[in-house]
C-alpha cells in the first residue's frame, strides 16, 4: 500500500478558524480542477487562536502538490480506526 502524505497549512490569530475553513474550500476546488481521485481535505480548530487546513495526497504526488500549493508542513497520514 502506498503511503499518503497530509499537507498542512497553519493559521494563527483571531481569524484562524475562519481562514482555515475558507482555505479548505480552495483545496477542494484545486482537487476538482486537477481531477485528483483522492478527496481527503479538512480543517481543525486547535485553539481559539490556532487552526489548520489540510489535504491528503499519495506520496508519489507529494512533490507536485507541494510545489503548486506551498503547504507549511507535511506528515505521514495514518487513518485512525
């Protein structure tokens, strides 16, 4: 099984939650435009002043997505049961 990579964008400040939520919309639009089959996106509010948006891609595609979308960081995506 191929590894999947979670690309992450960090947002801080009073508008962090709204910004992360809005950023996810753009990530979904990008996936649709590129006809990418994996459609795992989301956002998480981690505190009042910190939120993240994320997109999961196949490891083989990570460099292309990284260069096009410029995430702040990435990590191996593990599905929790």
